[in-house]
């Protein structure tokens, strides 16, 4: 069935909102003081983000492609597999969805934001930072992680036989990437997932809040886009 651009953008909006809500929600559960999951460990976040990507991809993959990531959208467009005329609407829907998903987290966890003194823990529930405050290390980490993510996503879905089964594999891939490459930066692997919530962090009157770390903010935008483009190009070159 062919869906209109509006319907597909709505699917991308809802899908990205669910992904951020489940993914960053798991971060909030682990990082914010007083929650039942406080200090629950990195594995909880890996599960949260892995399943947080898998569920909306399974829900909306047959409708919009379940891209829920501007890096994937741009990479497919650069490779001639997605129309450039639809790139802008898709990315706008993804960014707005990420912001809405983050708003749900803030609404649900507001009492625990008020209890948390560590400003980096608070920022971590919105967006990413490099553990060593190194933009170079962050860039390398985000590039490699997104390259593996997109290369794996393209490979998993290339047979076009059963997309929902493919998205289960994609969820496990994201889970593994968070566990394996999450130490340095978070990671983002998705410009909308990082920049949308970071904008919200800058605007909301959280106490305490700290810096939104705008000097680092370009890294989880540029590195995932470049990593995704290289992954799609390389896959197309050999396979």
C-alpha cells in the first residue's frame, strides 16, 4: 500500500517520539535520583534503546520505512534510494518527534529531576556528551557507531522479505552498539535524538540544569550523518 507523504511523516514523528521516550526514558530511570531504577546500570539503558528502536521500526517500517533518524534519511537520499523532495519533511518530523518524546520524559520524571544535583546526569537524559570532553573522541565514536548501525540496517533489510523480522535484528544491533560503544558518548547515532532534546534542555527551567554543552552539539549531528552516508555507499559498492 502506498501512503501519502503526510501519513508517512506522521509515522516518522510518532516513531521518533516513541524511540526517544523509551530510550532516554531508560537513561532517566538510571540517572535521576530517587527513581526505582537509580544506578541500575548501563545494561538497562542498552535494553531501553535497543527495544526503543525496534518497536517503532516494527510499527511503522511498512508505512514510512521506519527511518526515525535523519542520518539514515540523508544516507538513503545520497545513494539515490530516497527522494530528495521528501528529505526535508521527514527530517522535520523526526526532530519534532524527538522533542515530543523528550517532553513525555520530563513530564513523567519531573520530581526526580528536582532531586538530582548532578547536572551531567540531567543532561545525559536529554542528549550526549563525551566522557573525556573530547570532540575528536566523540566524533570517532559517533562515526564508527553510526556506520555499523546503518551498514547493519541496510544489510538486514536488503532482502525485503519480512521487514518486521529484520527490525528485530536491528533492535539487537542497537542494543549491542549502546553496550559496546556507549561508554565514550552515550551514544547518539542519530542527530534528531540528540539535537532535539538538547534544544529542549536549553529552554526548560530545570533546577539544577547546568550547561547544554553547545560546543559539543555539532558532533552527534555531523558524525552520524557522515558515518551513515559512508555505510550506505560502501554497502552499495560491494553488495
